[in-house]
C-alpha cells in the first residue's frame, strides 16, 4: 500500500474570505459547493493535491511547522497578484534566495518560490537543501 498527499487542510476563522483567497490564488475549483464552513478545492487539471478550507475557532498564527511552497514561473507577478487578493509580504527574499514568505489574509504563512527556467536549473534546484525559513 502506498500513501500520497490527497489534501492540505487550511483552518480559518473567516471561511468566506479564506476560501475565496485560496481559490483565486491557486486557480482551483470547489469539488462540491461549500457547506457549513468546509470546502475541498481541487486543481482543475487534476495534477496537484487538493486544498481543503475548514472553519474553526482555534487558530495558530505565524510560523507553522508545515506550510505551502507555491512554485511560480514569474514570482514578482504572482506576489503582486496575491497581494491584490489580500496576502501580505511577511519576509522578502534575501540576496540569493528564491522564495518570498507571505501571509494569507488570516496571517498563515506560505512561500512563493521562483522555479528555474532551464531543465539543468530544475535538477540543481531540486537537489539543493531547502533553506531555513
């Protein structure tokens, strides 16, 4: 038997705001209509894991032990687009870093990572050790 990631769950207080942010940020679609503070957003191409949004009263803000790394072919444009959707920059990229740490509208952190453009760069990037964030 093998395991695979089926869904990342994002807990939130403001369900509508959080659900709409992640739906637009990822260009995902609801698997079924949202109901009672819960929705599963799916990649319309079927190639990436689902993202579930769950309304809860207990939240942890700031740095979590796990977070999403969103890969971008144009990091600057994606960061600007996410800011327009309600995200904020938590920590800009330092010299030589390929990631920007952002926060969603409720303060949960995620990274926008610039993906390399050539196949050689992709292999090198995949083999490098993840930076301490």
